[in-house]
């Protein structure tokens, strides 16, 4: 995580005001002393649907200030100094604080409704001192715009153009019927398609073929600048042997802000533009529009025009981020390189304009580069050095030379770049652009031209070299190309246009040869996305059958289980209708915009978008890392223009969810209108695994008390910043959701160990992996990180994630840098957590780039405010959690939030209980109502609890029959971290001791259980906590609740100390028939069966009173197994420990297991065994759940390697011995059964014919010889 140069948004103050109201506000400054930077007051006021009819005025009135004391001034000045070190984009207070608060207000839009975003820093410098604002009156007033006075208020966006309004109203695409063929063009120009080529494409009557589309220019991010709603027709010049049309490539040129020269814009999604051919005759013939020339010749008579040439070879990314690519040539190989650019028709005496962009990476030493044109120097500029402390975040610095170009000119112009640099410094060219004046002479088959001198002036263009057949088109608007009616005299074509905006023309000599050619892409199936009805969820996938099949499985699961309407679309389908067939990420957004505007009411509006496929920062796949991949197998990613600094560059899926008319340019101010997620899957196997785990989560197959567990993990260092931020979340959870069992893993609370490979916190990692194995609802990490690990001490690594096998999958929230860099060629740790077939994460709210600590904390707190909220009594889906969190007013205008993405299904509901558990009686006291009587929980006593299960409406759930799982926690105790980094210890409180954990039955919504209280309690006479989780027998409902109105302390009078016998213990490895001295694999499953009339002690409050396993008397091989004990349901006297032993060395070993009862009597059991690497596993049987099978079956393998990694191979053969299907996988089964599902299809995806087949199972463990079993299966017809 980037800490050194971060500004932190702290002291968030929320207050409520109606629009056009005044209210006095008193600020709470308690958090100012711990703030890391300037406090910011933020507020978003709802404006309704008619907000565009008004202007808004925000004022602070009657401010009351208070001088800061000396320590507060020192802290403030330190923060101001840190702000001055930030990049230039953050200059708000570089010159100091103003004398009065500077209000920043702007309108944001979400769900077609406006919000007035207000923010200001409540610290000023006035009357010679720093002062803080304590109270004030905030005045917000609205005024009807002058052009609306006397008019009815309307919700229509005045900026919306006719073509974009028609997008939602255009309900039939031209592609819906007829024969269509797609073609591509690589440049902008006039293209010829011969009749022979058209016939080869399948068109028998070339004279009937027409062209539709608008080519490959990058679509604007502003909706009011988008092209027509459907494919516009392109005018043709028909020839005897073919046809000509004007087409656009992927590089556009627009005037700079001063109309001095043209600036290039490249479509970073595609290198080709696309058009469509059809011979449909039912489409009305387009009548070519004729633009008549003005009759009089203008005084602004032009015989030259602005032209340009470019050298740009995209092949290299400095940082693996952003849309800007550079030349492959590295100037480390030589200081100077020359480039030749062809400038046809150049007017030598006219001035030109040179633009070069160059980047270099030099640590602690500046470099420079100079440019000459035809040997004449044109510029020299210094590139900033990169501070050695910042070399990870800044990969290169760039500089641009813009210079007027006078002097020697020729059609073959040589531009030379010289890089002056320290030895070993890399430098690369982005591009060279030459603007020059070109003679308006038609000496080529066609000539495109426009002139900056024509802007806002009546202008006559004088085109020489024309013929009587010369045609001039106005191609300014690709949806409205028209023909210019000029005059031809003696080889000169003249026409005059009125004053106005810049217009572009192309002159064509039809009889000439040498026109540009197109590439035939192929036929296009009929489609009609414009006809879509209201849809809850859109899933976009590459056009690959293997991925589409899995996407459709997920869609069907949502239809059946959630009642959602879901549509699976391919990316090419969307490009075809929303970006003229050209890959462009904005096409995804235009599709969603059409649905969003067409169905504006909340019930019908689209709610979720899932990208079902991986993506790359290099959308065109031109860099060496990606060039072996095919872009069509991936989806597009939205990349920032910033491409050199990790701290300012980003990839975000948010762009596709900004759907209101005003949104698209400033992404930081946008408000998400839909929930967006991504499955970063590349292969069919990855896609299947992701869908399998998602559907299993939807089906609640792993329901259990683990869903009441959350964990907050914090890095060490940075003066306890991460621990304090994590503690904010943990304490908030405990206050607002007391039924959740909060685990804290703050690194500094554990002993740090040093080795040759670095520092580690092995006990913290061990505890974290234990929790992952047991299962958690949510795990939340705050701290430093990378694409491969949490924290410099490797709290959690890629290797740890890969080995995870628990099917109890948590939602991961990672407020750390780079953890899920989903657009990189290498699989990140976050992606691996999601793609893990046997464990890991069900989804991640996670980061894809470098992020800032304070903004992370702000977003993390927003996540927490929404993650367990129940608007209208319903649990939120993950996409809603992400959307609402990012729209939180505390994150107004925050760029950092763009680096957070949802990896997972946005329509998936976080699976926490929907019913409630209520305690009615505790230790004989009626506690159903609020009472001042707090029952006492004493050591040695037995407590009976009675309660009920309630529906969300508060009624008794009489049909709820199942199991309740109570967990009783001791009172809170203070914990102080170990100050491993000598930066100061951190103190917090937590309930670290579990007094009881068990289960009992629920019948008709009511339950009763009794639990024993151990002698090892805190004796604090403070509040304990009873957390309750219940699950019905059919896994359809879960319930949660908590009770804390009891005190823990004292000793029960009836405690008997005459019992001196410890628990009865039976131990074995892997299976109950294991014999002492027997052989086992390197990672055996340890099992201990315990029984004691007084109950088993798992509290560990007394020294050494833990369930402890020790191997070979080694402290390193000693394990606390308190958390691995599970009592028998309804019987606290019996239970079992299951523990997968970490890998052991070969040879003979002895284990010793010790257990204590609640009266602190202990027993010990020892067991000798021999570890044999490669010991052949036992495969006892293999059966299939369905035989005869009609749709699918599941193979069930019984074995003796519970808890160990198995390599499993399943094969199916026909009776001729031919292998019809085979499947390989690795996994771990918690018990002695392993499951493999099969859809009755061959490896090629074809359904097997009905009949009798032979299936064979084999398993291998730890490099052993395989064990096999075979059986028959009958397959029926569907």
C-alpha cells in the first residue's frame, strides 16, 4: 500500500439538510487529533428528477471559529507539508489555507435523480492564526433557470442529442434480418470493393450491396457525442466493376484547444474499424444529401489545407497499466534514432507543427531528449528523474515537445531523436506527429482535407487536379455523409461553405486506380439487441462456446433460484450494434444505457452486469507479453490515460456503470447505477469452477455456524495505522452486529520471527489459515500488499491460497495494493483465491492497483455500512453493496475508489441468516423483555437457555426444525500488541476466550440447551456474549442472534472438586482401524474422540489447559487444537477433534495428545506411527449417485486419506475399450469421501449415446502408486 505520499480523507462528518434549507450545524472534532491529513466535511443532498431546471447556491453563514492550540498547529503544518509533496493533480492547498472555507459543490446523477455534492475543509487561516470551524449555518438555495421561467419543469436532458434520444426508442436493429457480412479497414480513406470480391463474399448481385456503419474511431465517453442509434448507411459511388465508400480507421485527428494544430486520438481497443455489407432490399434506399455550394466566392480562398503524418508503433507498456503504449525500441541500445515520415504534397514555405512524446526511466538523475527535423534542431526538454524511494510507483516520466516547424521541408522528412542519459537508462518513443500544410491538389485516387482556417469563416476551397468526374463528399458526420455541389473549370473544383464549425471533405476521382482495400471478416448472424425487454442482469462473454455454456449455467441458476431475468450476450454481438462492429468498451456501456433509459422505473431498470471473461491492460495485445493471445478470446478493459505512474493509473469496471446523461468524462464524480462484477476466467475449466462454487453458494450447500464468523486482519508498522483502521471496522461490527463472532489478527499482536528469507509472523499466518479452513462469512485485510501476498511479512501468500481446500467460502475485502490485478498476464493472488476450485473466495471486493490508506479506510467503512444492511428487509446482493458503497457521500470525487472492483457475481446475495434467534430465558431469568436483572454465569455452573426462531417479520417460525449452534464468549479483555517495530504498541479489547461451543435441536421454532461453565473464566463480573446460529433441516433458512445481558464471574457453590479423572481419549490417524506403529502418509488426519461427564475444556484461560498435540516432543510441532473440537449435538460431555497434521518427515514418530475437563483434570494419550512418503492410498469403493443416469451423475470415492491432497482421475470407456471421457483434478476431502461430477458428455462436449459403460477411478497421494476401482454405469436417453 502506498503510504509515504498519501493524503488521507479523515474526520468525515455527516449531517442532514433538505434542499433549499438552512440549518445550524455543530461539528464533532474528536477525531481531528488522529486524522492523517486535512478533515473534510462532505454532504450529498437529493435533488429529485427535475434538478436540471435549477441552479444551486451553497453558502456558509454565521461561522464560529476556534484557534488551534500549539500541538494542533504543528500537526496541521505537517499535513500541509505532506500535501505539497503530492503530484501536481492535487494542488488544492499547496499555497496554504484560505481565510474562509472554500466550498466545492457539483451535481451528480444516479438513477435519473440529481444529488448536490458539497464538500469543504473546515480549517482556515485568518487573523494571523489557524482556526477550526466549530459551528455554522449551511444555506442551500435553488433557483429556476432563466430559460425555464414560465415553462413547465421537465426531466429531459437538454444536452441530449436526437441520435442518442433515439437509442432507447430504436427497437429494431438492421441486423435483425437479411444477409450481412462484416468487413474491416485499417485506415481512414476511400475503399474499393470489386464485384468479384462481393461475389466471393456470397453476394450474387453486387449492384444491390450496400454499406452500413461508422468505422473505428474511439467512441466518446460522453453520451451526447455518440453516433446514431443503429448502423447508418454509407453513401456509395458505384462503378462498373465495383463500388467506392469512405471509411474510418481507428486514428482520429481533432484540433487542439487553440485551433493551432491537430491532435491524434487512437482507439486503444482496436486497430481496425468495421463496416457491414448487405443486399437487403427492404431497407429504404438512402437518398444522397446534396450540400449546395454558396453562390459567391469567399475572400477566404484556400488552396492548401492542414495535413498530418504520424509515426507510432505501439508495442511496449512501461507499467502494465493504462492505455498508452510505446515503441519497442529502447534507447538504452543507442542514444539516437532517426525516423522518416512521408509528407505528400507539402508546401515547403508554410509553417508546420511538430509533436513528440518520449518517456524515460532514470533513477535519481534527470535525462533529456532533443528533436531535429531534417537536421535542424526543434526542441530539447528535460525528463524528470525518479526518486529512488518512489521507483516502484513511478515506472517512467514523459515529456512532450510541441514546436512550430519552420525551415527545410521535404516530402520525405527525417525526424531524429537524441536521448541524453546516464548509462543504462531506458527511453522509448510514444509517437511523432507532424502537422503541415499540403497543397489542395487531387493527384491521388482520393484526397481527404479540412482546414483550421475555415473555422467560423465563410470559406472557398479551390481543388486543383480535378476531373469532370470528381466527386466531393462532406464526411464530417459519418451518420450524415453528403455530396458537395461545387463547380468544375479547367481542372479545378471549387466550392464555398458558410461560416461554422470545422468540416471535413474527401475528393474522389472514380476512374482512378489504387484505392484502399478492405478485409472480409465473414458473415454475421442475425441479431437484434435493440429489441431487448427489461432485464435484471446482463452477462457479457467472449464468443466462445466453452465460456458461453458456463455463463448460461449461471444465468439459469439465477432464473430458477432468484427469479431474476438474465441475458447472456457475446461481446461481438454488442460491438455489432453499439460500435459499428469495432471492439470498443463504450459499446458495453451504450447497451446498458439503452436499457437504463428505456426502463427508467426501479422495478424494470437493469441492475447487474457481469463480465464473464478475462481482460488485459493491452486490449489490442500488441506487447510482447500478450502478442501470442487472441483479443477475441478476452473482454475489453477500461484503462486510464495515465500509464506511467502506479499511483495515478487505474483499470476500472465502474466506467460501464455510469449511465446518466451527464456522466462519462469525470469518473471520480460519477455515481454507479448498476452493480458490476467480473469473472476473470480464461479457460473452460476456470469458468466451470467459478460457476460451480457460485451455484453451490446459492444453494447453501455448506450452511453452518461458520457464517457467524468474520475476521479483520491488519498489517503492522506505519505507527499502527492499519491496526487502528481495522479496529474501527471490528468494533463497528461488534456494536452493530453482535451475533457475529469477530476475530482479530493484528500482525503486531504476534511474535515476529526473522530468517534469511525475511521476517514473518508464523503464528498469525497459522491462525489465519485455521480460520480459512473452518470457514468465515467475511475476511477483511488492511495493510500493505502485492499481487502475490499480504504484507511484507507474507501473512498470506499465493502458495497459501493455492492450497486452500475449505468449501466454506468467505467474501474477501482487501484494502491493499495490487492484490487482484485482473488485467495482468500473470494470475494475481486475488484471482487465484476466486479461481481456486476447492476453496479460496466466493467473491472479492478488492484492489487492482496501488491505493491510498485513508481512502481505503473510508471505502472500507462504507462497505461495512452496507454489507449487512437490509433495505426493505432484504439482504443486499454483492453488486448492490459495491454500488452503494462507491456512491457513499464520504467518497465524493474520490479517484481511489476506481481501483476497487468486484471479482465475483454481482447478483449473488451474501449468505448470512435471514431469520432471527431470540433468547427468552437465561439461567432461569425471563429475559425476553428488557430487564435490569443480569444473570450471573459462574465457574462450575450449568446454564440453561431457552429461546425461539423468528421470521423477518418477528413471528414465531413454527415450521423451523433443525439445529441451533450456541457459542458463549467470556467478557472482553484488553490486548496490547508487542511493538515489534518499535513504533509504539496498540491496545484494543476483544473477547478472546470461548467458554462453550456446541449444538442442540430446534423443534417447531423453539429450542433449549444447557452448557457447562469451565473454571477457567476471567472472573471479571462483566458482560459476556452468547452468539446463536440456527439452521433448519432442509437448509432453506438460517437464523442468527445474540444475547449479552449476563455477567461472567464468581464460582458456583455446587462445584465438586472430588473428581480427579481427566477425559477419556481415543486417538488414531486417518481411519479408526489405524493400529499403533502403523504406517501413514506425510500429512495424516489426526482424530481424537473425547468424553468427560464434566465437559471438555477448550477455553485455554488457564496456563496449559488447552487441547494440545505434540509430535516427537518438539515445540515446533506442538499445536493448540481448541478450535478443532466439535461436541456431539446436545451432549457437551462428548466430542471429537479433527486436525490435518502439517507435512512430516519420513520415519518413525510419536505423538502425544493432552486434554482437560472443565474441572481442570487432564489425560494424555500417545501413539507411535511411521511416515512413509508415497504410501499407496486405500481406495475402498467407487459408486455413482445416478445409474441409470439421464442428465448427470456424481462419482463417490471412499478412501483413507481424509485431509490430504489427492490426485484423482476419472475415466469412462465403452465396451470396445475406447476412452469416452476422462477428468483429472486435485483436491482434499474433509472426510473419507471424494466427489466428482459428470454431465454425461465426452471430452469434446458431445452427449454420450444411451448404453452401458465402464468407469474407472484412480487416486494418487504424495507421489504414491495409484489405487484404482472400476464399475459400470447405464446412461439413458434424455
